[in-house]
């Protein structure tokens, strides 16, 4: 087949595939044009998920009648005219492709009215190429009908209207969070789905964020506002208690431009490294301000991907800023995690109730200290900590309550255990409820990290080495990262193309399923990890798993000494408010909340 030039229509349809993927892509491009035009109010109306009709109407500056035909031509724009302007572009659009691409795959009508004009003008490429008078208030109205009707092969790849509407709403929300000073309206099939008024202050901005991310985000939102080295990061991140099973509530912006950037996302994820594990994802809305000359926005036709000229600087700045915001919450001397307890009304009085018989003894309870007194490694927590439980009160002393000492610890003193799962303690403010597994898991994890950093994680040699059957890439990972494995107490060496010998395991888990742990860590190292950061991420996951497996489990009955030892360790442990998986490890019910439950003083 001879080499022939493509006709303009086919060129436009091929190019449109890079810009117009689905109805959400059209809404994104058109709303960005409205924002660039200085609109203060933007309305989006769609039918059948955008498959049948999309209308974007704004009150911006409008387009002159003489420029309307050029506005829908390929590679025509008013936003840049030179390479120097491209390198410092601040507008959302600049490629001059959106309207032309849309016109090549759908029916397009653009109507606009500039300031001071008596009426509007409209153009419809392919049907009315010249501008014609049309009714239009100030601003621009773009209508798109029958997307991909002329290209059946592309049309059949679109999803059901409900699915396309979900993608469209995601794009709308992303744009609505990019500019708080703009009012937005979204309608679908005549039903108003969203109306967002302009937000002038921080409270109103957070209210808009909560409208998009849900009310629960408000309870967990932590404000971020950091500046350094010509960069500024603002917005909100959620505490680990609001983690998600998928990365669906992550909104990031650079100079008010919605972006998807691996450097930015990895920096945020790294800030949560010690707080989220097991494939949980953080939620956040973050805005990075940077000199436009330091970011390349021309990396992709959809303009969603960017490249930073100083990517390491940006990465470290975002990581430190988010990390400081999260640390401020965790480092506050055990903030009041106040909760309202559900109230169950007591049953009608039917006379005295017989006391339940105590359960049959299941055998003598272990008397060893809290932790792992029979194994080397992390050691016995109770023995390691210099805390002595207060002496048991005598009957005479119990008759009159002793005054609470002035040096009561932040988490108070243990008073009992509930269902061998929760520790009950009292402090100066009220009642403390501790999930003992979650709390111990965090304590062990932080201790393991400290021991790993100092190279002191104890190992235990196996009497008979275990042979591990691996994939070839896994065996190669063992050979490459032998030192990293040894640092966490795993003595593994490659013994063949697809085998490895396990000769030593962490002493902390010598009596547990150390083979499963070895396979997990090898899988982490083989999971596409490259460089020191990737290996450290994998090691942190391994340490978190070790802490989880070694932590005290539900059903273990603790003594008061053991409970108090754990409380003291929590008070001296970073991020003790959450376990390694993001769950809260303790909550507090203050005396005012308890008084409300029993109507005291009312």
C-alpha cells in the first residue's frame, strides 16, 4: 500500500482519541475553557450520562463573532503564542485542540456573547461554519450532542449511562474543588445533582470539600499549610481512621490544575507509611503552588500529567508537609477522642435479677508478664518499662475514694478488661477505652523500627533449614536484597534458579508462621520495587506484619500490671493513636459525656 497523506477529517478523529475519551473528558475540557475565560458561575447539564447531550454554560468574557470560526479550528488558541509563554503557561488550556476534537466526533454548537454586545453569535462546525446571530446572555454556551455517533467503533466502547455519569461526576467534583471562588451547578436529565456556591473563607471551602468527599471526611480532616523553597502546600488530609480500600478520594492540584502525578502521590503515600498498611489508601485534597516555570504541563494531551523540573524537591516538600500535619495530630498529648456512647434504655423493673454464674475455669491463667518474656527480641514490655502498678487498696482505704494524684498519666490507670479485648482505664478527664491488640501492635512496630534502624533485630537460627520454592524473579530478589532481609532477622540465601534456603528467622516470631512471613517479604521485594525507597517501603510493611503477628490477641487475659505497662508504652510511642492499619487504638469518654448519659445535673 503506497504512502498517502491522511485527510483532515481522519487526522482530527485520530487526534480526538487523545483528548475525548468519554463524556467526562468533554466536561473537563469545556469547564476548563470556562475557567480560563474568567467565569464566575458555570452550569453543566447532561442527558443519559452525557452520551446524548452535554451543555456547559458560563458567564465569562465570551468570544468575538469574528473569532468564533477560528475557535473551533485545530491548534487555534488565544492563551499562548510563543515557546516562552508555553514554558510559563498558567491557563488550564493552551493546546487549541479541545473544540476541534469534540467537533470531529460529535455535533458541536458554540454560542457566545461578549461584554457590551447586543446579542450572541453561534457556530456549528460542519453545518454552519460561519458565525450567525443567536440568543445568548453574556458568556459562552457549548452544546455537544450524540457523542461518537459518527464513529460506531468508538461508541460501543462507552459504558452504560449510569457508569458514564459516575465518571462525569468525578470530573465535575475535581474541577469544583479546583476553584472555590466559582459557583458550579450540575444537572442530569433535568434533575439538579449539585449546586455549589462560591466559598470565600476557609470554613466555606471545607464545607464544599465535605459536600464532595462526604460528612465523615469532616470528622477526620487535618489542615495542611506549609511553605518553603518557593513552594506552598495547602488543603486537607484525612487521619488514618478515614482510610479507603481504593484511591477514589484523592484530589491533587498544581497551581489550581487537577493533576495525576506519581511523584506527588508517592510523597503523600510515604507520609502515611507508618499509619496505613494492607492496601489501604488515604483521602486528601491538596493544593501545591509552584512557579509555573518549574512545572511542565505539556506532558500529555489531556493535561492531567505534569513533570516537575525539581521533582526531588517537590517530593520531599510534600512528604514533610503532610507528615508534619499528621504528626501534629498524633503528637498532641493524647487528644480528646470524645465519643457519644449509644444509650440503651433499661428494661422494665421485674424484680431482682439473679447474678449470672461465673464461667467455668478454663485452666490456670498464664502468669508471665505482658509481652514475650520467653523469647529474645523485643522483650517483656512489662519488665522493660519502669512502671509499678499501684498497690491493691485495703478495705478501709476503699471505703473513702483517694484523691487523684496530680501526676496522673495521660492515659490514666487500668481498672479492668472487657471481654478480654478492651482495656478500661480512668484518667483525669474520664474513661479511656483501649483496643489492646491495636495498641500493642503499634508499640511493637515502633520498637521494631527503632531496632531495625540500629541493626539490633534479634534472629534465631533454625535447626533444620527450610527450602522455599520461588519464582525466578523472587529468587533473584532474594539474591539482590540479602542484606535487607538479614536486617529484619531473616537469613535467606538463593540456592538455585527457583529455590532459596531459610536458615534464620526473627526471634520474635520463632514460634509462629515464619515461612509465611518469609514468603510475604520476598513477594514485597519482588513486587516491582526499585531503589532504596522501594526496599524501605517493603521492609516497613514486613515490620508492620511482624508487629501485628506478635501483638497480644483478643481473648488473652491481662493483669493490671500488664495493662498499665501497655498504657505507659503507648504514652511514649509515636502515633500511638492508631494501629499499623489505620484503626484507632483508643478513645476517650469524658465525664461530661457520661453525665449526659445519666442526666446528672439536669
